[in-house]
C-alpha cells in the first residue's frame, strides 16, 4: 500500500502517483512520472542556456 493522496498531474491532468517537483520559490508542482522527467530535462536545458549566455556576457564576446 502506498500512502499519499492521488493528485492530478498539473501538466497533463493524469491522475496518478505524482512526483512533486520543487520549482522556483519552493513551489511544489505535482507531476506524473512522464511529465516530471520532461520537466526536469527542460529545466536543465534552460539552466545551461542561461549559464552559457551569462558566461559569454562576462567574457565580453558579442556575436
Ligand atoms: Zn503528467
């Protein structure tokens, strides 16, 4: 038996055992397994894009 109420995924609305993704501002977003994986992947891409842009700005390179 698993504990915890089933919450609809905030992305695809699937009612399933969800993972709570800790978003910005410690906001907890209920996501199903599939959306959770996609969300994390997207966050990683966004993070690195930001990071690379910041590095380039600091280096003073203009394209
Ligand atoms: Zn989902």
